[in-house]
C-alpha cells in the first residue's frame, strides 16, 4: 500500500507550524502578557480555569505493533493527531466545584469508556480496537470540599499507575505496557480525606474499569493510601476490587488466540455486554516517587492483576487470569529547555492471554521494554519530543508484513505538544 504523502506532508507541516507559532507567541508574551486575550482569560472573569493542548506525532515501528503492548499504536507507520484537549474547571478550596475535561483525536476511541461513545455499543463484544470514535469525555465530575474531606461524583481518572490520559503530563511519547493493562477512568463516587499533611486516605465505589454504563449489577470498590515520608519521597498504594464482565470465548482457532487482549485490557476494548458472564477482578497497584535531586526524579510502579471466571485455554477452559509487572522511570531536567526521560518495564503474563496477538503460542509470556525520550521546549507553551523504544517478548507478538510473529520490535517517534 502506497504511503499517504499528502497527509504526511500536512502532518509534518502541522508540527513545523506549531513550533513557529509557539516561538512567535513567546515573543509577544514578553510585551503584552497582561493585555493579551488568551483562552484562559476568556473565562477568568467567571473564576473558571481554562486550559488545553494539541498533541500531534509521527510514530514508526519495524514490525506491526500489538495494542496489548503499545495501547494506542495499531499501525506500523503513521502521522496522527493524537489529542486535542480542553479542560474547564472551577475548583475552590472550600465548597462546591466541578471539572470538565474532553479529549478529541485518535486516542479518544481507546480512552472512551463503555456507554460514553457510540462505537462502544455497536456490537455485543466491542471487539474492534478504537471503535469509540474521536471524542472522549475523559473527566466530568462535581466535587465538594469541607475541612479535610473532598467528595467527588462523576467520571474521573483512575488512581492506578504513573501515566494518565493527558499526554502533557506523561514524560514519554508511547505509553507503558502497564498503562494499557490498567483502568483509565472510573464512573462513580470518591471520598478523599487528608488525615494529615503527610497522609491521605481515599475510598470510593464505581462501575468498574472504563464504564460509564455499568456492565455488571455489582460495583467495584477502590481504596488508596498516599504517604509522604519527606517533601521529596512518597508512596501510593491502591486497590480495585469488584466483578467485571468477561468474554465467553477468546476466538481461539485451534491454538491460535484471536483478540485475547480483551480479557483484562479495558472494558471499552472488548468486554461483552452485561449478562454474558462476570468474575471478580482485583488490581493491586503501588507507586513510589522520590526526587533524588531538584532535577532528577525516580518513580517505581508495580501492579498485580487477577480476573476470575476468564477463558484461559484454547479449548475454552475457564480459570483465573493473572499477570503482574513493574515499570521504572528516571526523569532528568537538564535545563529550562531540555529534559530526558528513561523508562524500563516488564509484564509477566502468567495465563498467556493478556499479552498476545493472533498466532501467539498459548502459555505464559513475558514482555519487556525500554524507552528513551528527549524533550526540547524552545518556549514554555511548546515541547518537541523524540523517542526510541525497544520491546521484546518470550513469545512472538509482533507481526511482520508476511504475517510471521517476531519477539522483538523497535519504535521511533517524534511528537509536538502545544499548550494553550
């Protein structure tokens, strides 16, 4: 298939234009910072905080990526408008507040929760990746703060993991393997209590993993404790536990799993409608953060997940699916313009169904990756990122053009993020 050269030129021009406009705006900011009409200033008189960003990229691979490893990547080489996001909020320190955060672009279909996007209701298994469309109401909630308590109701980000849907807040272009095997958002209620300046307790009840409309009768409970040992070191431990719908079949053809990522990937990626079958799902998550120096930060994330009543064998055998993994991050701010981020991780798929592609041999599998990202911010509102990533697996999950599965894959990318 011939490359789409006109589109590629448009996306390349878009990245160049974003850089040029950002530099020009930076010069104007020096002389008209107070009088300039900005997106945020339009809402300032109503005491509403407003912000947004554009995220465009080119990402290439030497093999066909599998979304059970790289969650947003389904093409071998592609320019993409990943995210165009707007956030409006009014969150006073006391009393009633609210937040609305929407994401548009190619990432939206993967982020969108079951019941929130039309594509998620097209078929009973929702087995096509990225069918959530190009618009995602990522977070929409109300909050009430009184004393040490913060009460939240609506749709909000999961506490699990290091990375978040907002690409500005992530330090790498591609997402970690663990991110794709954890919930993105939850719909429900959450209560946060600041027990002290150093300790925060969180409890909540929600529909489960990535579900605006509940897919089971029972709900998922969440619990977390965040402890700051010093001003530079903290530990977050969180638990999610509750019944989740699971596929009644993995689409095995002999020993070939088809669509096996749907078991514990996320509800919107392929979980069947309520009433098919369900089993208890438990996620244990830990995040340790330490600012080693004012410029160097180390983060360690560890997960353990289990799903009961899941199909785990080529003949439809039912059992408990299980995987665990860790991811380490080292972020160094070289100066005001340059930074570098290194990530390394492993995911151990004990059941062989969380990480698999059509043709992957049955049985347990381990996937590893290492990612190096360089960030360059010529002005405060724009960052250009370059990335090199290597993935490897004990069993082949990366397809070549001839259909043969390989155990290794190299990813390279360029990303531009403009904040407004």
